[in-house]
């Protein structure tokens, strides 16, 4: 089994219900167990700012899937909940499931980068990860709590 961490986000529709339903769908997959989920927090959009606020969190998964297979399952869940990849980059979405960490792997392939390439600069992803595991580290050994401490406050 591999421990993986997934970022959760939504800013369209009933955000909380969609995130909870997506987690239930993942947990129903025989190759994935949702071991824990962080609290959800309201956050301002990043990049494309002319959109509603997001609800963000993270989940710890236990999985037998390789990173690419897990990503494919995450994308299938996004599609099942109406995620469309049209419109502006970083634009509004019904659900966003980002593979942030997959064990201690470092992967850089077309369409798959683990750890997530912008994880170290995103408070909305780091805070829920540190909530789930204050001692969590990147594959290079850097602690997420320490990285979070270097980021400016939001707002």
C-alpha cells in the first residue's frame, strides 16, 4: 500500500457536498481507501481571480495504484462530477482533485508531476496537508510545516 495525498477544491455549486461525494466515490473504489480528510477552508482564487471563492482541503489515501493509475481515477471522478476543462486556466470548477504526493516518489512525466509542482507555494494546499500530518515531508526531506511557515499570510 502507498500513502498518497490529494488536494480537494471546488468553487461551483454545492462545494461541500460535491467534495464529500467525490471522497465517497474514491473510498468506494476497491483500490483506494480514504484514510483521513482535513477540514475544508474557504480560500480566494489563485491565478484567475474573477471567480467565486474556493472550498479547499486535502485527503490522505491508502492505495495499491501507481501514481499514473491513481491520477486517472481522480480525473474520472472529476468528470463524473461535471468537471469540464474548458475556459481559463485556474478557472471555476465543480471539483478539483490534485495528486499532491504519492509515497516518497518524485515523478516528472507528461501530464504527471509528483510532488505537485506548485505545492511549495500554495498555502491552500499546504495547510490541510499539515493538518493531516504535521510531520509530512517532501521526497527531498523538506518539511511541509516549515515550508508553510515561509509563506506570507493570505489576504
